[in-house]
């Protein structure tokens, strides 16, 4: 299907004018509809011409370090494909992108950085379609966990906690910088989407249905089939994926070691020098009052909150009912590779009396464990998602 020729644009269909021409075309401005400003300051140029230019620049120059640079919001802004909004709005198709990537593959050595980048990119095109099929197969995934045993585990959102997270006021600099970056750009790379969702679900123990809606209204590349399954995955409620609780401090040191993103988007911390910009709570009271008096204290202690969240998840995951449900989710939504692996594991189980070395701990089918990169319709994201309606 992906190799079939693309269909021509239907006659009589024209692309809408760019934003500056919308008023002349009679489209009312947000203020005329009594909509509050959404905070988007650095959105991508809309339209098909911009979509094709973005695809071309990624395959010609920007994408060479894709596999190494996509995890950091600093390098990922250029190294990620940045095609997800165009996919979401139909400006360019997955088929067009796949065929262009295949053509580029024929031009570069398979063992080169370009070869690795293109393989990774094409894999994410496959995952894009795989995730959309999940929601088509189970539309309730927008509000119900794939594994029903987790329903009701998290209480309704604490409004103060939800607002602090949504506005970048958690007291964790890298979390706050990522959220403010997202609000300004309408996009952020996948690793940061996963981290933001993880913090909301585990550290703040917010229900993914409510925190996911905040992200859905911020993302300019909202694709529900990707977004909601990813919200569930990062919250540990699919029943089949490894539970991942991101350390906001470690992620900051790994992905923004110099604190560049933090100082740019959290100006309250601009005067904090060196590594302490990642952990301002390590400043003594006098230094904190002098250097960053406006920045809030930590909303939770990560280590304590993560421990409590894991305990709640595994209390349910270890139940026999949860194991049966995980098997059903795997059959319904797991990738073919995951199902094949599960069948091999079943055939190779130890015979009675045979000694077994359990290297995995809890017996949880990994399925799309490798989908920590899945997402997003490319280049990143906890699921892609559209700007506030």
C-alpha cells in the first residue's frame, strides 16, 4: 500500500491562505470569537508547500543525526523531522514521506549515519500507522485504559496540581522548561512528551485522561490514535508495557546539561549558575532568596512520589486478573513482533523442576517496549496533538 503511487490533488480544492491572509478570506480572528490567547509564539509555517520543504530539508540535511539528536529538546528542534503537524492536517501523507525516505535510502550507504537515521525514521512511520489502528480498534481508549483493572486507580485531578503542571510551575526546572517550551511552540520532541506525561501520572498521580487533555490542547500535531495510547503507556495502564518513571533531574542533566533550555524558558532561574539550575532546592535559603526568589518550591519529592506510584501500579499488575487481561491486550493490540516473541517465550518455558534465572523480574509481556520511540507521528512526541480548540 505504501508503495502505490500517490493520488493527485482533487480538482477544485485549494489550500487555505497563510495566517496573514485569513482575515482577507473572511476567517474571523480568535479575538472575534472571544477566545483567549493560546500562547503559541513559534508555530510552524502551515500549508503543503511548507510541508514538502520540511520533508525535503529533513531528508537532505537535518536528518543525518536523527538517531542521536532526537531525544534532546535542544538538538531535537532541528534534528527531528518536524512533519507531525503536516501529517495531522493532511498537508503531506505518510505514503509520500515513506516513498521519499526509500528514495533517499538508495542514495546513502546503509552503514552510514544517514542509513541509520533513515531506518529509524521509516520505523516511526510504521509505528504511526500501528498506533492509529489501536484507537480504530478500540475507540474507548480515549478515556478507558486498555487494561480495565486500572480504572479508578488514580483519583480525580487535584486542580492545584494540574494547574501547576500545565503552567510550568512544579518546582522542577526541566519539567517547567519543557512545558513552557511546548506552550510557546505547540510541539516538543517525544522524549519530553513522555517525561511530561510520566511526571503528571506518577509524580503527581493525575489521571491521564485529564493531563492528556491539557497536552492535546497544546500540541499542534494532535493525532488521537497516537496521543491517547501513548498517554496510557506513559501512565503504566496498558497492562503490557514496561512501567517507566522518568527522573526529571536526570533527564535535565542528560538532555540539557548546560541548562540552556531551562534558562531560556524559566527566566526565574537565569541567575543560578552551573549545575544547580537543575536542582535549585540545593541552594541555601539565603542564596535562593537572592538568586531565584520567584521560583516555586518542589510540588512533590520525586523519589517519594515515584515510589508510591509504582506501589499502586504493581499492587494491581501482580494480580492474576491483571495477567489474564494483559494477555488479552497483547492479542488485541500488540505488534506482530511482540506476539511472535510471546509465542516463542511460551514454547520455551522451563520444564517442571528445571532451574530458571529470572532476569526480568515481573513477568510482563514487553510488546511494544521498543515503542518508547514510537509515537508521535515522527520526530517525537508523547503522542502528537492539536492546538487548543
